[in-house]
C-alpha cells in the first residue's frame, strides 16, 4: 500500500490481504483503520539500502509511479538542502540529518562506513550539546576501527571455493539499524565477478534461469506461516541464524537487501541449491546478489556490539520478537 511506513521495520511496501495491509518486509499486518503513520527517513547511499518516504512523495504519488532499482514501487527521500552525500562542511547536510547525533553515532559505530562517520562528526559538533565530547570519543574509536578493518580487507579469497566482497567497493560492515520508521541496511557487493568467474569457482550450476520474473520470485522472502513454499534464500538465512553462523543484524540486513533485489531485474540466475552452494544473480553478466552462505561467501563482519541497546526505541525492535524465519511476529 502506498503512503504508509511500517512501525516495525520502516518499510513502505504493503500488500492488500483479507486481514488488511501486510508489510512486504516484515509481514506485520495492519487493519484498514489502524494504518501506520509516516516517519522521517534518511537519504539513499551507494551500498546502503535506506527505505523511506520522501519530501518529493506528493509528486511521485501524483504520477502513480514508484521505483527502486527500476521496478520497486517505493519513494526515496532526496532533501533539497543536501549538496553532497558526505563532507566536512555543515552545508553538506540538512537539519533533519544532523539533529539526532546519538542515532548518527550509533550507525557510524555499527557500519564503520566512512560517509556515516563524517555525518556523525558534524552531527555531534552541531547538536551534541553536553554529550559532544563523549560522542567525539566514540566517533574517533569508530574511525580507528574503520581504518584498521579497511586495511585488513582481503584482496584475494582465502579459499579456492570462496568469493569475497569487492575490495574496491565502499567499505561498510554488513549490518542493520531500525528506529521508529527509520531503516538502514548495509551489505556487500560482488560485482567484480562475472558468470565465467562463478563457473570457474563453483562449477556448473544445477540450472540456469533467464526469466526475470522467475528470478524475482526466487529472491522472495516467504514465511511458513502464510503457507508459502519457503524459498532457498529464506531457508539459508533461517538456518544460518539458528546455527549461530550469522548475527541477528546480518540476517535482518540480508532480508532487506534480498527484498530490494527482487526488483533489480536480474537477467540470469545460477542455481546451486542441490549442491548446497549459493545461488548467484546476474545483471549484464556481473554478479548482483549472492545467497550469503558464510562457508562460501566472505564479507566484512563484526560480532554484535549492541544485543539490545540501539536497536530502536520500542520493545518490538528487539531480536526476540523475530521468529526463526527472521521475520517479525507479534507476541
């Protein structure tokens, strides 16, 4: 449904059901007379998926044309006061970006993304108040950790049957942040690999799919509670969380990335499910998304720093409210 933001995950993709409107991201259901309110979002970045409603929403709504990566029906905020995505001058950011330094510092600590660290520095300076020094110490520690991890970022795969995130892509830890209508998910890029590279590393797939609609359907995150056949992507994320191979934030990040990638119009998929390897999705013969099986896929990771604090303002933001399928379930 258009014009809504889910209070649980911050998404604004809804499907009409018999019960009301169901969020496509976390499957929370809203009755028609209890739809969620619009919340303030953050602007989009290169390897950061940020799902939000925009100041340009009215214009987009009037045209009845919503897009995310060419197909997804969603609007993205672009603040007219933003002159660049990052910078050291205050004019580079809008007031709405700067006025919540605690959130900005927390995201910088979680993601260790240089653009987020820069934003946090300006935010702490302008709005840190009596907490400014504490914020600046945390930001300095995040910068040191960023520099250390980026320097250690692997340039070659540690094993012959493993792929690594593109060492030339924007650096960020794979992580997730959600706060009252604000959603950010960071994930790895693997576009340095071609289909020939994948064939060399993982061999012949079980199947090659070129139907764009079928590829999008294969990327769907589906809940067993709905009676759907659970997709390979859902199954892998669930099992790796249950087995302790991925953190809660990583699982939530890949769910958001996966849902977004359904609309990326991938032109080819290598299916390796019978071999227990990652499925690989291509656009223009470059890898766009890979099933994140950690045995075969390397990306920047950190242990969970904040098991509870910083996940959001409300109890329903916490991991125990998400089921074994990685989706939100009311308790």
